[in-house]
């Protein structure tokens, strides 16, 4: 209800105003009676005028009448009282003597509007303010006439003082009180509005709390009790689990503000708490992460299986060549002497024919374990179909040669049970390993090649990796790679990444080396470049070449298609990858969103924190980051979740068999769902058949890359293709 200055008190008069009037009239009556009694006493003792006593008793009678009227009508009683006060003030001004007592009547007179405002209404107060201009004008006019008649202007100060008293008591104080009274009248309305808003918010919070799909629990720790829980939590947990949850939260020494894991009946839950502002309560959120745990176990199992396929020989189960090279890298910096031993079974092909593949693989595994035990080797692996490798430590060269000679003699008389007249005769080549060797893979290749070059009658041969011939060959390969840039022998091709409808989304740049003696496979020269420390130079060349390609002017209707570039572990280890990428983009005036970076899981196995910092910086500049060949490395799922990447590319090994193996399809689906829940794009690599595309198209948002859609295209072919139509209208595979 709004209150205006002109409204009467009939609708807004509070109960306290009536009580105030009663109190004023009662004390006024007592005061009038007291004054009348004193006036009578003064009359009898000192012959004072009886008029004063009569005036006092008349005022007492008027007050008594006003009090009686008050019982029936508050408004009339207030008006009557104010009239009495006004007349009394005029009487004091006109009849009282001396002058200072007369001036007291003026102050009473000018205070009447304030009383009217407090006891009656703002409108009556305002009218009395204006009405008081009459006595104020009369008094001022009278004083001015007196001063003009007597030519005495000494009382001019009285005029200033009287004007000040009039303005202060008649206008300033009432208007100040008016604001206070309006605020007081409005306060219940404001309080009611605030209470209404507070109630509305409470109802809204209650509705959100009760109907939320997120399980919530409200706890007051100071009282060690649960205030409330919503229906979602009751549906999530059975009664016994709810009791255990409440006990866990209430018995905690401090409120649980960090995520805490709880196990209930084989299910895993995460609890997070947060203090509620302006309250002693805490709000707890409960999440069931059991499906994530199961998914992580499935993915870990799948990773383990793929790792076994990646690093184990599929027939014998022995560590394969790649695993053996990694073992060499781990052991090369040990203080004790370490030797690489390569072994070739002379009659292995004949034995395989006699035993069959399954039995031969089993025998090879037994043979390798026997070699490892007799040489007390740290590691054993199967290098190829008929070659084995061992890493032996703690022996001098002479001691190792003697052990290999004894082993040769032993194997020359040993036979397999099912193969008659054929011994396990083997030959050995060994080479020392030290931390100065730049490429373990190259050392292994050269040592293994020496097995086929052993002269007749030799059975234990020492290979020296630091011989002049070996050093010259390494320098030749390195120089050829270094000259490849200057000779303009390097180039790159672009392989499309498309969606399920075949629409072009992105390209991947793949490096090629056209040596003057013929084409060199990337599978050969890229590992070699990594081994010799030249891969960063190749990366810089490719970044610059791709940036130049992206900087070429576009035709009307043509849009830039992002191109991603592969980087290696060496690029991350240098720590300046971000600077090199930005320099290449700046040199050709290309925007960061036109370029992407792809790296493998294994590239992250070194300095994890340093790699994370560089990936965060790349994404800060707007450069997309993808993890290539995901699923064949060693990264755990928990670490992969923390990677600051935009896209995961599932390795070709994930796709093999998805059209026929339901379990494999379910694992792929789990991986896609997990990536999508982490807001990561997913690319299926190596898609080659229509059946694979049809089956994988069931997963929403999945991108594809593979020969089914397109072979890698040359730069000229891509420019011609993009120039002939807008990229959004292209569909792969292309007709013709």
C-alpha cells in the first residue's frame, strides 16, 4: 500500500497514534488542573487576577471534552486538541507578559504543524504550515510598522531571529519528520515485499533441490545432523548405503570440501561438499562413478592387450624388436659393462617345417629362456623369425666370449625331441653398449646384419660399432638427411579427415622424401631422423611448408581447411615447440586456427610437466592439439584424461575386426563415449572398407581418415580440388 502526503489518517492511522493521543490528553488535563489550582492559590494569597485560573480550568474542560470525543472518533479528538493548542499558543502570544513569555507562545504556535503531522496527517500539517504564514506576517508587519513609526531600527535582529525560528519550526522540522514518518509507514510494506521475495526464493530453491537429477544432501555439522536430502539421492542409494554415507560425513573431523571416494557394495561414489552462504549448513553432492571405473578397467585391459600386441611377438609371446630396443635405451647408461648379443639358429627354418608353427613357437620360447638363464642376461627378445637378442651385464669382453663359446658347444650337441639328427647349433655376434651411442636401433640393425656375414668356421664374433666403416655409414646417412632440405627433396602430401557424410573437416600433412636414388619410405627415414637428432629440423621444415601452403590466396567461395602437423618426442624435449610454431605462422601471416599439432602418446612419456605446459600454450594460442595412434602407448587412462588436447585419433589396430567382433566394437564404443564426455573430438584412423564406415557411423560425431575415403593428395591436387568447389560442398570418396 503506497502512502501519499495528502492521504488522511482514516485509512493509515496506526494504533500507536490513538494511544499517543490518550497519553497527551491525560497529561494535558493534569497540567491544566495543576495550573488552575496554582492560579487560584495565587489569587487568594496575592490578589492575582482570577482570569488565569479561569483560563486554565477552561483548557482543562476542553481537554476533557477532547478525551471523551477520543473514545468515539480519534480524528475529531485530534483536531479538537490541535485547535486547543493553537488557540492556547495565540493566547500566550497576545496576552502573556513579559515579552520572553509571549515569544514562547510563538514557538508553540510554529510547532503545531509538527504535532499535526505526528497525530493526524501529512495534509493537515501542510495546511497548518501555510496557515501560520498569517500570524508570521502579522507579527513581522507589526514590528516593521513600529520601527518605521519610531525611527528605531535596533530591533531588526528580532526580525532575523523570528524568521529563523519560523522557518526552522514551521518548515524544516516538519519536512524532516515527514520523511521519517513516510519511511515508517512504508517499512511494513517493504518488509512484506522482502519476505515475499525471500519466500519465493526459498520455494524456488526447494523445487530445484527436490526435483534435481543431481543427488544432494544438506548437513549441519554444528548439530551433527542431516537437514535434508532430495529424491535423487534416495533413488541412488539404498537405505544401508544412505546410513553409511551419513555416518561418513557426520563423523568426518572437518567438513568434506575436497572430492572423497567412498565404496558401497562394489560401487564407487565421489562426495564433494560446499558451505552454504549465510548458513551453518553444508551442501554435499554425491556422484556414482562406478561406470567410469568399469570403463577405465575395460580400456586399461584393452590397452594392455594392444601393448602386448605392440611389444610381444604374436607367435612365441617373447618381447619383440621394439621392446628390445626400449630395453637397450633403458640400460645404456648403467655403470656396469653391458653387451648386446645377437643369436641365429642355423637350422631354424628346417626345424620350423618339421615342428609346425605352433610347436616351433613354443620351442623358441623355451630356447630363448634357456639362453637367458645360461648367460644370466638382463633381457631377451625375438628380433626376427630366426634371430634372438640378449642384453648381458657385469662381464668383461673376455668373460662374455668364453660364456658364448661354452654355450655354442652346448647347443651344438642339443636337439629337440621331435627333430632327429638336427642340433640347435647357433652363432653369436656381440657388441658393447655405452651411453655415447646415439641410436640403439641402428646398433641393433648393424649387429644383427653381421650374423649373416659370419665367415664359415666362425661362431662367436665381436662387432665394433665405433669402427671406421660404421662411423662413415652413419655420417653418410645423416648427411643425406641434412642435404634433403637443401636439395629440395622433401615434400608433403595431405590426407583428408572427413565426417560420416564424407564432408571435408581437416587435412593431415604427411612428409615425403624423394631421394635422387628413389623414393624413401617415411617408416625408414623418420625413425632414422629421430635416432640421429635430425627430426626437429624436419619438423621446422614441415611447419614452414604447411604455413606457406595455408598462406596462399583463396578464390571466391573458398575457405581455409585446417592442416595438422606431426611432431615428435624430440620436439617436446627441446622445450621451444610453441615458439617455433608461432614463428612459422608469423612468417607467412597465417592464423593459428589454420594449423594443428599431432603427437603420439609415447612422445609424452618423458618430461610430463614440460609437455603439459607446451600443450597448454599451444591451445592458448588457438592451435588444435591431437593425440595420434592413441591406444598403443603406455599412458594410463587417468593421465590421458588430464591431457589438454582437442582430439584423440584411435589407432588402426582399434578398427580391425569391428565389423565381426562384437567385443571389439563395444570397446571402441566405450572409447568414443569416454572421449565425447571429455569434450574431445575422435578420429578413426586407417578406415579402409565400406563395412567399417557403416559400422563406425553408429557413433555420433566420429571423424574418419583412411584409404576408403581418399589416398594422400599432393599439394597441387588439393589446391585444384579446393579451387573447384567450396570445401563444405566436397564429399569423399570422390567420384572417379
